[in-house]
């Protein structure tokens, strides 16, 4: 049976994909049990929400069959379950480990309720709570975390040495319970302490000491009372505590006193601060004398006001590189470059989980700081920032005002420079088109045919249908080999590069930029030295270097995304390319006249991409900025889809008299004003305002 070479290549790729999928088959599990939707109700929900005390703690991994991270995490969780079952961790209750597939019948509703669309999600169900795992998916970390969240929530200490050892290990809270209190009151206090400990199982340690024991007597002071302990480096200064009978007040007190009076914000403690859901009054400052004085006064104010148990106090040093990165990612509407002296603002996690903050230039006098002033600021809609489009517009207006107030000429420069850059970009694009395509500058009244400029040696043999078909077959064969090599190399990097990205990210970055530089360099060689594309074997050598560099660049770029999203993108791209190719061979219209306009669009997109890159480096993130990047990506997909149609027509369907020998996607002459005759098999050419361009060139 006849099997063309392209079909054999496709069959080989399918075999590779099947073999790749076979390698991902999950090994037999030793300690994990698979659950159905009905069994989830019986073995998890009924056990957790039952009226009797919970005797078994279920641990469930929610997963999807297509999820690569799920396939990697399942054997790690199974290994952790085996180590726990072998008794390597003491003081644990009875545990049951389950796997629940969200793709099963009835699974979607359960997964939407407990984990949403985040996979894999490992959750421990105990005491009416679902505690979610948010650490590295490694067996020993799994086992350590499971020990923390399934151990007794509150443990009793009686010896002073025990409390000293606990404080050396980390942050700990101790409740002293009096012996003379009534039983009802003691049970209420202990119940609140137990619930608070359950809410913070994976973060904090809670203990209890009864009066009459060595530890409680050595601490002294009034009872009942709560004490905070930790290493000296934590610089803890706990405030006096009352109202042990009120669980909410107790919770706020613990959340505030787990930190020092003024928290020095950084990327490592940011998540802990935000997770408290308390508003944080923050001082934004630099490294100068004015900032040092403001920070000292702010620390005194924090010690005075934090007893109100409503707010956290923090500082953020804009002179620190890590702090600037934190601002760019979490507070994108702040511009440290425009900071004029120390400035205060308040931030808090919103109801929807998104960050909200309040800032006002008038809210910057540390000595006048009061709770009433903070409440007034948070009640102001003008001061509220939530990264919506309205807030972005408000931020631009405020930045312009600050620029104008900083220097009389700054506002004019801020408006004139972008306009000048845009003007130069358009002018340069049109000048580049004229330089690359000199036929565009021909006299519009010339009597010569629009295709008479083509060299005879370039056209020889193209009119022969057999020769043309052989040329097309060669072009598509080379293209298929390039795509195959790119897919294989990029696939290998995407599959096995995770360890390198974690262990040596600098090498990954270096390889990415090096491959990008090689791709750009090869592009300049092809454009500036077109003869290199006709000299064999030099053309094949350069094309091979270009293909390998492109594959490496694509692979390390894909490494920043999940393998599932990369495969989905690959499938969509293949479908779009195939559909557009078939459309090009079937359509009766000539689209080749679009090429110069697309070239200008691509040039403008390159400039816009550069602007977006600079904006990201300067810290512009958030929902509005993500939307702009999405629009930019969609525009790029449309432009290059049109390029695919034009290039296919110019390669495969060119009539005699067309310049066809070049492999470049941009051809002179035909681009700005097409030949008199449409493409073969096309009923009409697609007319574009090329005459306007010609008139403009004559005026120049």
C-alpha cells in the first residue's frame, strides 16, 4: 500500500505520543484507596460530620486523569501513607488515604464544592473542617504535614523545661488555666482554645498548662492568661489579653501577637500576614534619615495602637530589591519611583480573596496616626484600590498629577514621549517597507507590467506544473521536519526540565536567552544575506541551527506552564494550521496583497510587546494588565494566521511571472501592488488601498 513520507512521519509521531503516554501509567498503589461519589459520602462526610467523636481521619486527593501534576503526586502520597502505616510517626490517630477522581460520575459536583478547579488538591477532613495542603508535593513533606494536621490540636505541658524546648523550636501559644475556676467556665475557655488550635493546625502550636503544675506556677501572673513564646529573633511583644470566653476576640489576639509589633514585610511572610484577614497599616519608606525617623515613630505608634486588636502594623522598604518585587506583584498600582517621603497605606484581603488597599497622599503623618483616621481612610471610596479598570484609570490620573507636581516639565514629557515613540514607530515601519520592497516606489504611471521587474533566471522552470509541485513538496517536507524536531526537543525539555528549573533557574534563564539570541541572529542572516539560502549545504546548516535554537527556546518557554496547557495549545495550533491551509487551497480570493499591511502590524506589535515587557519589569501587574496581554496575544494569533494564508498562497499557488525562488515570507513587488492577473484558480484579487501608498511615496 502506498504511504507517503509525510504519513510515515505522522505515524512515527503518533507512536512516540503513545509511548510517552505509556510511561505515565500509574504504578500499583499500596496504601491509597479509590473512592466513588457514593463512597465519598459514606466514608468521608458521614465520618467527619457524625454525632460521635471522630475515630478515623480521612485524607483525600482530588485529581483529574489529564493532570500531569496529579500523576506525579499520587505515588508520593502513596509513599507517605506507607511510611505512616509503618509507624514512623507517633501520636497519630487512625488515618485512611483515598483517591477521588473528579471525572467520575457525580464527581464534578463534589470537587466543585471542596477544591474547585485546583488539581491535585490534598485535603484532611477532621472535626468538621477541610484542611487543604499547600506545600511541595513530596513524600516526606506530605508525611510531616499530615502529622501536624492530624495530631492533637492542644497538648498539655507541665514541666518548665518542656515550655523552654517548645519556644526554641518556633512560635507557640500557652494557655494557663486556673484550678479554682468553675468547671463550666474552664470548659468554655478550653473549648475556645481547642477551636482556635484547629483553625491553625498547620501553622501554629497550642498548649495548655493547669495551675498547680510546675510550668503554670513558674510563669506566675493572673489566671486565666495566654502567653506567647518563640526564639529571641522573633522579637515578640505580646499584649495583655482578656475576654478568654470570646472566641473571636481570642482569635484576633492570636493573629496579631504571632508577629512582632511592626512586621518587616517580605515575600516570605506576606502570605502569613494576608491570611490573617486583618487590615495591615503599612509604612512605605526608603533608606534615608527622614525614613528612619518616621519608622521609629511608627513603631512607637504601633505599640500604642495594637492593643485594640483590630489591625496589624507593617513596614515596607522600597530600597530593598525583594520588597520592590513584592510591590510589583502584589501592589502593582504603587509606584515606588514616585514616592516623595514616607507614605502610609492600609491593605487587607477582600471577601473574594483579592487584595484591596487604601492610600491617600494626606494619610502620611505618622505622629497623627489614630484608629479613627484609619477607619476614615478605609471608608473612603476615593482611597480604595482593588486593581479594577476604574482604579487603573484613577492611578494613571494620580501618577500624572504627581509627575506634574514633581517637575513643571514632567507632565509634558510624560505625554509627549509616548506620542513621539508611536509616531517614530509608524514612520520607521513604512520606511522599512519601502526599503525592503523598492517596487512599491515605482512610478504609478509606468507602462511596464507590475511583474516585469522579476529576473528571468528566478522564474525559469516555475511555470512547469511538475517543477512547481516538486518545489511545494520540498518546502512542506522541510517544514514538517522542522516542526517534528521542534516538537520532540521542546517535548523533552518540557517533560524533564522541571528539576533543572527548580535546582538551577539561572541556567534555564541563560539557555532561554541564548537560544532566543541565536534565533534572532539567524533571522538577520536570512534577511540581510539572502544568498545564503541558495547555497547548499550552507542553507541546510543554517536552517538546522535555526530549527534547533527555536526548539530549545520553545521548550524552555513551555517549561513555565503546565504540560496539560502546552498539549492543549499544541492541539489547537495544529487544528488552526491545518484548517487555514485547507482554506487557502480552496479559496477563490487572492490575499497576497495583505502582506505589507501585516508587516506593519507585526512591527507595531513588536514595539507594543517591548512596551508591555518594560511595563512588567516596572511592576505593572494585575487584572487590567493581564487583560491587555490577552488582547495582545489574540491580535498576534490573528495576524500570524493571516500570514499563514498569504505565505501558503505565495508558495504553493504562484503563477508564472512571480518571484518565487525566495524562502522569505515577504516578497517584493507583489506586496504593495499586485499583478494584473489574480492567482491561478482565483476569480478575483483582493483589492486594497495600494494606490494611496503609491501616491504617498511619490509625494515623498
